[in-house]
């Protein structure tokens, strides 16, 4: 057993070199990392997992990210857009089943019609749940005015993954043009935080060209940005995307999986009181992948409550799990598996990250001092 790893895990702050060493731990050493992360989770956010009912309401997307199966350039996808009624039914399902929160996710659109529709859906979602459902949205890069409009309408958390905090790597996985601009994405994250959203970001792990250094920098980026939530998962190649041609550069799926668990565990130790999601992509590699993430620091799970008929068309990567199961089935099996992982479920609670409350308090104090 490496004394070096034991020493690193005793520190209260990791430098880049520490993180790289932790990412390279062997099977025996990584158990120490995972145990430490679980202890930190227990002491700072509690052994409790919160549900966010995921509604992937449309796969129509104006963008062309090189890795994503529903990119605009993939002409072999059957496009769908749920009706307002279907979306609200899913919201009601989450509320009736005590999920506490929902996530609205879709391809990226910035047109006026889309923006207004989301605003109305947010207002109605609150109305049919007596103001009680918590709403996270993940609808890509939008103008500050749009983010403000949706915040006022009832959304209070936003997920916008930076995908990679390294600009050069970002442009290896996105076209380099106005629609896929790294600085615009960064600015969008700043705007979300400024408006008052609980702000979440994340990266894909195991991308072609990605190094341990990149991943260490990603974790340091989350810390420097002071995010409230992180959702990061393994990159899974999709045959009908441009990035598929780089598949020979990829780590085997199992290694991408372990690397993701390590990233989650290190992040939990670095940012003790944030929310960390167990990404659905983990389940595509290992049937109990998300539960394994819960044991090493994650505390959010996003059961898919999209009406089953449309799930097969929201394939960001192939072998996406649970595409044939109804929401009920998913929920029941999930509950049993989470209890086995040792966590309780925060039924009916929003489960906001304690980090957010502290950040808000700090901001308020600073503003008062400026008065
Ligand atoms: N369109 C919005 C956006 O891009 O922010 C939200 C939906 S997008 C499908 C949600 C996330 O899916 C992206 O942030 C990306 O990290 C992830 N994703 C896309 N393709 C993936 C792939 N092949 N493997 C793993 N994750 C993928
Ligand atoms: Fe569209 Fe999001 Fe996929 Fe990029 S990752 S192509 S924005 S759905």
C-alpha cells in the first residue's frame, strides 16, 4: 500500500499533482480513496440520495457536437418533441411519487417559440404541483435574458456541462465556430451563477485526446468556479458521430468507468458540500454503475421518467439503459438498489446542495459590506 496515497488523502487541499496521483491509483489504493470519499459524504451531506425525475422532452437540436448521437448532422435520428400535456404528465408523475424535483432536458434551441414554451411549461409545472416541485433545467447555452426569464418562471437549478475545461480539447470535440464557442459557454455559466441559479457543470471522462492532466484541471476548474452541482460521466462512443473515428484512442469502457468513479470520489473530498450526480452513462457500462457512484460520493440520481415510446430516440450514445422500461419499473428497482448502496432516499425533498446556501450567505455579506 502506498504511503504517498495515504499522505495525500490526509490533506485538506489537493494540488494538481495530488489529483493526478489519485487518478492513477491501483485497485488496492483506490479503495482508500473511495472509503475517504464516502466518509466525507456522510459527514457533510449525509448518506442520502435525492431523485431528479429526468424528462428528455425533445431530441431536436441545432448544434453539432462531435460526440453526441442527437446532433443536428445525424440524419438517421427520428426527431421527436413531446406535447405540453405529456411533459406535464411526467411532472405530475414525479410529484405524485414524491421525487421532489424534475429535470427538463433537450437538444439546444434558441428560437423565440422554444423560449416562450419553456417559460409556460415552468409556470404550469409549478401550478400543478402547488409550487412544490423543484425544477432543474438543462437546455444549453442561452442569452442572459432567457436565463432570467426561466428563473423567474420557476427554474432554480441549471446544468450546463463545460464538457472539458481545456480549450484545445474542447475544440477537438466541437466544431470551432460561433455556435460552439468555448468562451460563450463559459460566459453562460457565469451568467447562470450571477442570476442566482444553483449552478451545475461537468465533463465527459475518457474522451479521445484527454489526459490525466486535463481531468485534474477539470476538477480544479469546478473548485475555482465554486459550482454547486456537478454531473460528470464516461464518454461513450456513438457510431454515427464524427468522434467515432477516434475510437482507437479510447480507454476500454471498464477503465473509463473506474476513472469516473475516481473523479467523483476526488471531487467529493475537494468540494465536500456540493451535489454530485451519478450519471446515467455509468449505467450503460455497468447495470449498477450509478449505485457504485453513490458509494463513492455521488448523492443525486436522475431516474428517467420520459414516456417510454420516445426514449429510444434520445440516444446520445448507444446501449442507453432503461429505454424499454416504464417509469414505475425504473423507480422500484432503483429504490431497492440505492438502499443496498447504504443510502436513504430524500423523498419529497428538493435536496439542494448545502454549498449553495453558504455561497448565497457569503455573497449577501459581501454586498452588505459594499453598501
Ligand atoms: N443540449 C444540452 C447541452 O448540450 O447542454 C443538454 C442535453 S445534452 C444531450 C446533455 C449531456 O449529454 C451533454 O452535456 C454531454 O456531456 C452528454 N453527452 C452527449 N453525448 C454523449 C456521449 N456520447 N457520451 C456521454 N455523454 C454524452
Ligand atoms: Fe445538441 Fe447537447 Fe447533443 Fe450538443 S450535446 S449535440 S447541444 S443535445
